[in-house]
C-alpha cells in the first residue's frame, strides 16, 4: 500500500466515517440560534468522501460539497448514489482558495480541521472571501478547528477502530511537533488495515497550519466581512465570552456570520493584499 491516504477513499471513508447523527443535531442547534431563516441549503468545502454530505441529505438538507482530489469526489458521488440521496446532495471538484458557485447557500460547514491544510494566512483569507461569495446575506460559516498546544503539553495519540464490509481499520493520529515560529504543526496518521485476511499499513505525515485563537480571530477581522458570533465546544455548548481559548479545549466550532454583501467581495487581490 502507498502512503497517500487521501488517494484511498474507501479506507479514508471507513476510518473517518463514524455516525454523524449527533453532530448534525448539534450543528442544527447552532445554526437555529444564529441564522435568521430556515436552513435549507448547505455548502461543504473539503467534503472528502462525502460522509457529511450523506448525513445532511438524510436530514433533509440540500447540500453541495467540493474537494480538490478527484478520487474523493468520484467516491463521494458513488456514495451519494448508493445511499439514495443523489437528488439532495452533489459533489464537485474545487479548490478551497477560489471556489465559486452560481447559487447561494444558507450556511457552510468546514469540519475536522480541514482548514488547516491552507498553510498561508493569505490563502485562508482568500478562502473566507470565496465562501462569503457563495452565501446568502447573513449566512453562517461554521468552522471546526483546534488551536495550537505548547509542544511540552501535546496530548497522547488518539486511536480508534472502524469496521465495515469485512474491512477493519485501526487509525492512530498524533500531533508530532508544533513549530511556533513558522506557525505550522506536523501530524502523523497511521491506518492498520485488515481486509480478507490480509494486513497492511498506510502511514503519512501531514503539515498543517497551527493557529492560536488570537491570530485566527485577527485573520477573520482582517477580511472585513465576517463577524465571529460564537464558539461552541465538542459537546455543542457555547463557550463563555471572555474565557481563554486555546488548544487544550480540543476541537471547537467557530460560528462566523456574513455581514457584508457579496458584491463587495469581487477581488481575491483585494483580500490578500496582492497586486
């Protein structure tokens, strides 16, 4: 087996394909509080194998997901058909930095730290701009993110097992190093696969952006058209305003509200400061 995990969509989907029911319920709780209208349409950047798209469609939402990897997109399309929700959800190829779409969505979701694969702050700002263009007035963008933890306080590795269709995968994820100077972190993912009596291993290291809460909040403010409305913890409880936010709190859901019309967001160069 090669080490490129993202080019093995079946294994990836199984490893990260846990039941989405409780998470969807928690997200519904969030957007019902912060979105002034009924949510009907959802955009998902970095949709991967389509696990969230399927769950959204099964809960009655119309959803569009996009991903930069064509193998993932094709797998997601097949999964939507297999689950009988291809009329409610769709997967297309697209880049988080400059994705565009003719229609407008009520909300956008970006889960399991996918934003961390944009390694430069300017790319994140461009992504926030492109997402804003895709949303209706007062639309929400809910981003799941974990912030930087000091190197000496890094948690132990996380390991879990998922099984389906005669395949078992033990996945281990670990943050190896935090580089505060370069604002990057190094992660390792190992999948031990058992399939039809054969055992194999996929292993890969990932470089991801490493944000502190103050630096990420500043990046949001610098876009000029997003407002940070609230932060929720992993149990979908709102974090008190004024409370210290850091990596020790694990994955957090940041709720961004669009406060500027899309026609003011016409230039990637204006957002990033590039000429």
